C-alpha cells in the first residue's frame, strides 16, 4: 500500500505524535510505500521513507495552506492517509479526502480545543466536564466543531485507550463501529554507546512545556523532596510556551542549581536521561495513553504518574508505578521519596513495567491491529456521512 502519514509534530520535537510517527514509519517502510507530511523546521529523515516538511516558522494561515497543498500532492495515487490528530493534520486530511477521494484513518490522542482552552487559562474544567459544557469563546467552539467534522468523516478513528473512545462516542457522535482501540507500544530500547552513571536522586521528565503537563507541580515537589534529600535534582527535557514561567518559578523557589531545562532533545538523549535518573515523573492532568510511560517502562526507570484515565490503563499503583491524584504536590513529593528509599519497591515496579510491555503494549500486537485498520479503510467503498 501507499500510505501517507500526516502529523502535526515530528522529531526532533518531543511528543507522542512525533515519537510514534517516526517509529511506525520505520516499521511500515519494509512492506509499504510510506510518505510523511509533517510540520517541522529541522526534519529528521528516515532512510526509505519520503518526508515532506512544511516549515513551522511562518504564520498559521500560510503553513496550513502549504501543508494542505503538500498533502494533496503527496496523496496522489495513495491508498490512504493516516492522520495523527484532528486539527493541524486532521483537517487537511479531511479536505483532501473530500476533494480527491483518498480515505483516511485518524489517530486521536487528545482534544486540542480543550488543551488550548486549558493552556490559555480559559477553562479549569476536566476534559469530560468541558465536553459537556465548553468554555473559552468562539475560537474554542469553532475548534470543537472542526474536530467533530474531522472525526465523523474518518473511516476509522483509533485511540490508545478505551477511555478516549467512550468520550468521543459520547461527545462527538462518532459511530462505535468506526472506532478501534489500539494500545501504544513502547519504543525499542535505545542502545547507548556507553552505560550512563546513575544519579539515584535525580528526577526527570520529558514533555512539551504546556500547562496541562503541570511541570510546575514537579518543581514545587522537588522543593519538598530536598528537605529530606538535599542533593535531589530535576532535569526537564522539552520546550514549549510554559518555559519562561517555569524558569521564573525555579528562581522564586531558589532552585536555580537544582532544576535544569534541557530544551529540545533527541530520542537518544531522552533515553540517556532516563538511564541516568532515579525517578521519572508524569504529572499531567490529562492523557490518552502516553508513550512516555511505555518508554520509561522499557528504559527500566521507576515512575510516578497522575491517576488520570488513559495513564492508569498502564500505570497500576504499587505494581507498575506509583499513582497520585492530580494537583497533590505533597503526595507527589512523598511518592518520589518512597522510590528513592525503598529499593524493593523500585525493583518491583521496574520488573512489572517490563512485564506489562510484553503482555499489553507490544509492537507486534499494535501492528497487527493497525494492519487490519488499513485493510478496512482501503476496502470500504463510498463516502462517510
């Protein structure tokens, strides 16, 4: 098959769609003709995969039009488009599908209308409540309408968790028979040229620096942890609009020497960071089923995560990690300290994390379901109402 992967972000950027696009392209290229259409300024090329890059460093209308044209050209004679979100990549996919007739499957990992409203402090509602009664004005409402249009026109909507499927069916009116849960799979373990020295009291996290990731809560928890562990440090990989605010918080809490911002880092660097650190923290208020959790399992680092739907389909409390309630800084600090001092707990969650990867989040299982999705999308005639 000739498959077009349409993605809103791409390596070296950090984020689920970027990481996933690279990995799935590597796995598909041996049996399919794969082209990636991506918004990226510094493209990371993959041998055997064609990459069409649309620069991000230009105004939104210009890059959106250029992306749509690039997708139109790339999709000539394509069997299907595999879109990695419902807005920046999904809307051009829907438009190309309408004009050219190329069907598309859509992978949904997060509601961008809600994420934008949260990031700009236009709502403090959880996603489920936001779907019942949105906030944020006309622009947010328009984004929700676009998402609904794109989701309903897709031949198949696939998500990495059951939680996301149920909410999409309820809120956006997607037909259940057009939905498929396909759990994410972990990246292959990165082979490092040397064994990094472990810093047992180093905490790490990797994410786009946006509000819903609650990196500020991790910095605040570090200040508490350092009362018992004065040598504790935090290293943050990734960039985003919250960077300056987080740096200001670091200064205000007098943690200048204890908190390091790495900015944008490569895949190999994220692995090295995990291998060097004692605890990985995911402090989000909302996730689908984050690849970063699976990567941490594979890297053998114990983790603390928020008890939110999606994440808790992989992180089981005191089994594959420690779960804390969102916004509970004291609980986060306590969980980190437990993993610092309890060697038996550390070994147990690391062992069980590796075990669940093989049982529930393997690439073989993911690829098998994805292949059936592609076959279904290609085989189904006609348009989607």
